[in-house]
């Protein structure tokens, strides 16, 4: 049942309670649900660990360890952009939440110590403010921390490889019965190979992604199983088979545990670092006094012995706590956070200036004490959003489901979309409204980035309605509907109109969300108005018919009409593009993966036919092209992740070879200049 130890109550009312059974994690319950960001990080780490090389034969060569280390480093570096993406998004998300938290905190603090003329300092603080260094700081943190993690994982892998070779010879000469039993079985099943090398091969195939301690646990499990089976008179062949199977399962379990531990710890670290950056910026601007402090905060119960003495500890915002850390976590799986004690009582109450009209917004003027001279030039920084525009006559409402046509004089990506309305007030962090706002902003970012590069090719096509799904899905990231029906005033309209719906997959990131939108917008650009068809599919199939000597006269005539309509040069460019994609290793891997992933052969064939169709290939290419030309790091990380997972997207080398062919088609279709 375990024991209960009640520690001494601290000044902050925390009750450190320890109650654990043998084998339970010391600092966090194993069954705790992962957050969205933690799930994303776990997925990336699982992919990384699975990709780590484990060529045992190589390690017994003279320079095998050095070569294996180089391969492990190169493999791990492929995943660095994915890790950076998850950390950057968490850092930015925590900064946004900390900014809202700071506004409320200052509002309460200023209200408690004094009032001013209307509006009060607390009113102005609640109007909200944003710091302009967010993306720079987030990218710098993510890049540095991802590099440290990659280095740590590579060092860990090298240590495992070194210890495995050493352990192979150590256990071979071990007097322990457990070790002898396994080596006897290995000698009997592989008499021509050195037993130590067979031992390393047996366990080395499972070592990728483990720590030295975990690898030792796997070896101990294997030797114990061998000793037990030997005592029961089981044959050597079955002993080796059973050890191989059971240790593989155990290693997978430990890999998952390590992935979750790293994910939880690093997401917490990024969260606290993002919050700390916000509070440092606030202090630099004079919004927080130099006397402000940060306070270490543990959870209410099940606090570990490491963190019990830290609870309630105070430190200046820009200085470390007594343990040398600027913020939690103090250890893997730590759940601690920190909060801010503003100490505004020792600070001059700020004043408010400005009239609140356009061009002269209300401004919060920080107090004098604690404001360093070099930040005096920031003292009058406007903290309020621009004054709302003067109301004008509202346009006549459009019929539901029938968006207005794109203005002839404006054919930008932004003008071709109708996005959901964003909240007029800052939403509560973590709420459905906040998630919606974040996702709308993510789509707007992609559209704005594409405006300088893409021209919507047909101004007669209706504006595309964009809908954002909030409920996580397991499969589709988005859909493009090119012919829908809508109702208004009891009447049904079935004229062609367009709708893009983008969902957030379970455990997905904003980069994946943006990639899904770009994929569906690629379908939108490929759509042929009035024909309910896609240009790439039509032209590619037409060229195949014209190249088929067995096609009948009617088929060839229809195909030629289509080619004549769109242009021979465009038809040939589309055909060359699709054929080039068919020759990529990624597409072959996608097919092989699908063949083994579906419950029935028919389901696999149907999905492969869909995924390799010209219009789906086009949409994936356009999404990857969007990530490349905009330089969006979150999208590029998403592309890399799906390539490594199953070949759904292409490697960088493959795409660079395909890109000129794609851009030729885009130019011929008038989508890019």
C-alpha cells in the first residue's frame, strides 16, 4: 500500500504529501493525460528514437563506434526542426497567457495602492499590451534548447553503444547463472558466431532511444528470462526467441516512458521560460518595479523531496533561485511553476496620460522608483490598441452560403477568402474562443505571406468560405467543398460555391494546421469553375489517353479538346510533374506503408488510389511549396514530420528536384508570375 509522510506546512499553505507504491514514478503520476503540446513532442521523440541506427556489426569494427555516432548525430539532426517547432509554439503560447496574466495582476495591484483620474491605471493595465520581441525570443529559445536536446540524445546513444559492447564481454565471462544461461543458448543457436557479438546483436536492436540505465534494465530482463526458461528445460532456440520478443516489448515500453518524460519536462520548461521572458520585458519597460519578485510554486499534493524546500521561495525576476535555476523544472517530470509578486507598494503608482482618441491613446506612464535610466525612453509607450474606427454604413448582407465574388481589381489570396470573425476582446487563455482566434490568425498568416507570391487565377470564382473546426479529429486535417448547397429564407441554392474547412488533428500543431489549410487552398486553386473537376487530374488523364494507342476515337477526341482548351504546353508540364512525383522514393514508401496499415486490402487500395491521384499530389506539392517560399518554420517542421512518418510529403532533396516543374505549371496557369 505504500506509506504516507506528511511534511511541515509552509507559509504558503502547501501540504507535501508522499504516497507511492513500488515502481511508480516519483514526481508525476504515470496515467496523467498529456497536453496537446506534450503529445506533439512525444510523437516527434518516438519518431526520432525509432530512426536511430542500431547496426551492431558496425560497432565491433575498429572505428565502428565513431561511425555509428556520426550516423546517430545525422539522424537526430533531421528532427531538430520538429522539436524547435513544438518548443517555439509553446513558448509563444505561454508569453501570450503571461501578458494577459500581467495585465490582470497590475490592474489588481494598482487598484490596491491608489487611484488616479479616470481612467485609472488599473483600467489601462487591463486594456492589454503586447511585447514585440515575442517571435525573436521564442525562436532563439527553441533553437538553443532543441540543439541541447539533440546533443544530449546523441551523447546518450553513444554511451549506450559503448556500454553494450563492454557488457557483451563482461556478461560472457560472468559467473552469474542468469548470464551463463543466455550465453549458453546463444552459443547453441549460433555456434559459428562469437557469443559476445550475438549478445550485442540481441539487445542492440532495441537500444535506440534508451538511456544507459534503461538499456541495463532491458539486459537484466533478458538474462532473467533466459535463466528461468533454462531451469524449466526449454530449448535454446525457444529461449533466444522468447528473450528477443520480450525484451523488444520491454524496450518499447521504456522508450515510450522516456518520450513522455522528456515531453512533459521540456514543455513545462518552455512554458516557464516564455512566462519569464514576458516578465523580464515588463520590468525592462518599467511596468514592473525592480523590487518585483518571482515565487516558486509547487503543486498542492504529492510534492517530491526536491521541490518541498523550494516552495514559496522568492527571487528577483532576473536572478536565479537558491538552486541556481531561473525557473522550474527542477528535475524530470517536475510540475512546479512560478508566479509574480509585483511589490507595487514600494513603487510609485503610475499615472495615465492621453485623451483616448485616435492618434492620442491612453498611456500608462510607469512609476519613477525602480525604473532604470536607460529605459526612460520607453516610459510613454502606448499600451492600448488603436481606437476603434468610426462606424460606417453596413453593407447589404449576402445570402447565406453564397459568398460574394472577388473584386476584379483585387485577386490576392486574402481577398479570395472569407475567414471567421475574430473576437473583439482578448479571449480567456485556453478557452474555445482563444483556440479559434489562434487558428484564424494562423490561416491569416499563411494567406498574407502568399499575397506577394500568388495570384488567384479566376476573379469570377466566388470567395471561398473558410471554416475552422475546434474539435480534434483523428484523420482528415481539412476538406475542400467545390459544390455545396445552402439555404436562406427557406430557399435552397445549389449554385457552385467553395468552402475550406480546416480541423486540428489530435495532438496536432499549428504548423500542421497551416499545412492542412495550404493543402486545401491548393485544391481551391486547382479547381476548374463550372466543371466540378480539377485541372491537374483532367490534363494528366487526357495526356494518358492521347498516349494510349488502344483508346477509342471518342476518348481521344474528348482528351484532345481538353488539351486544346487548356494549352498543349500546360498539359505537357502537368504530365511531366506528376510522372516525376511517381518516381520519388517518398511516394513508394507511402504506398508500402499504406499496404500494411489498413484492415483490408480493399481499404488500402482505395486510400492509395486517392493519395496518389493527380489532384491530391498537386495539393500536397502546393502545401510544401507554400512552406518553402514563405519560410514558415512551423509548416516546414510539419512537412518534415509527415515525410519521416510515412512519406506523405517529400524530402527536401526530392522537393528541390520537383520544385522547378511545379513552378512551371504555376506560371503557365497564371498563379505565379
